[in-house]
């Protein structure tokens, strides 16, 4: 491992991925007075992100949590771009599709156009840093910074060090999360980390019950919520994204050597194949009015 460099001062953060998670992370960064660049290859996604962040901030104003002036300042700190060359800063927080290859390609491109002290933080739900840092010249600058949906509300953040991650890099990631008023836990660099590893049986057993027949997904949700779970497994999968949840399950299943207990469900696979991704598509296990579906990416 290389000698520990001095910590850098974070002034500009690049958030990659303009979906619901990227929107929330960008808003958090801008709230800290950080210059924030929200990058996505799809201009349409950026337009939705701009609207989504503005709407979220206005809801906070209406509830008395923010002043109109502060909301306006937060919006002004966020730059939206679909051009990779504009994604230059002190740190990347990546929130793109939950697949290793696209993340690795993004990290390589970002490493090449940013300075040697640039930090690459991944919001991956399940892919180890050891995998994501392969092929990079500076794997010691890669760290996991896993937020939970919605990022502006959920308090927990997992910080994951890969085998080469510098302690100072992990500490800067943790310090940033603390500045966002998050509860931080250090997780091992293993498929699924802590929360998603533990959560898989919640989804898997519920899907098995559904597949076995005799119980509707609404009944399972209602039962789980009646004993204290804030959301039943099917409502939660719809909120997260049925496709995203399946990607996480698949990643953990493959990363652990395909144990039967984590095998992806045909029910979930079929929904994804049909384009029923949950709230963001307007249809998942439940149906959602158009205005609800438009709020989540």
C-alpha cells in the first residue's frame, strides 16, 4: 500500500447517475454548500432529476424545514451535464446501474481525467470494491459509500474499504457522510456488505411464499407490516426498483458462489422482463398512478 497522502479538501463532488438515488445524493452534497455536478448520459434523465430535486426542496419549504432562499441556493449549486468531460472535481459518488462493467468503465474514465488525489466512491449495493477497482491505476482511491433510498431521509450509510483502499480515503468518505448527518457503519468488502446481505432472506422467502400459491403479495405485505415492519417486502421492492433489487440479488448470488438460499426468483425475473420495475415504471407488484411513477427513477 502506498504511503498515506494528506487529505484533500472537498469543494466539488461529481455524482454520476441521475436516478432517484443520484438525485438524493446530489441534493445532500449541495446542502453542504459543495459545488455539485450531476452527470448522466441521458439528458432526459437529467431533466427529470432537475424537476425531482426542485420538487423535493419545495416540499421541504412547505413543511418549514427550509427557507425559499436556502432552497434556491441548493438548486444553484447543482450543475447538470451529460458530457463526461464536464465531470471534473475532487470526488465521484457513483450511483449508476448495479452492474460491475459499467461502473468499472466509468471509474477508468473518471480516473483518467481527474487528478491523482481524486476519490472514487461507489454507492453500489452489493459489488465489492476489490471487483470495482480492477484495472485502475489508483485502486487505493476507491471506497464504497452506500446510501439507502431515499438518500435524503434514510440515516444509515455503509462505508466499505477494499483491500487497497487507503485509510485516509475511507475516513474522508465517512467524514462526508457524518457531515450529512448520517449514521455510518464500516462494512467488510464482501458481496452485499451488511444490510443487503441480511435483507436477502426477507425478499427471497416472501417471493418463495408467493410462488408457492395460496397467498397474495398484498397479504404478505399486510402481515409483515402488522408485526412492525415499516414496509412489506413487495412494497419495498417496488420502492427500490424491482430491477435494482433483482440486480442486487443476482450480484450477491453470483459473488457468493450461487448458494440456493440467494437464488433469484423467477417471479421477479418475469416482472423485470416485462418492464414492470415498480414505482418508477408505474407498475411492479402494485400499480401506481402516473404522477407517482414520474417521481422515482
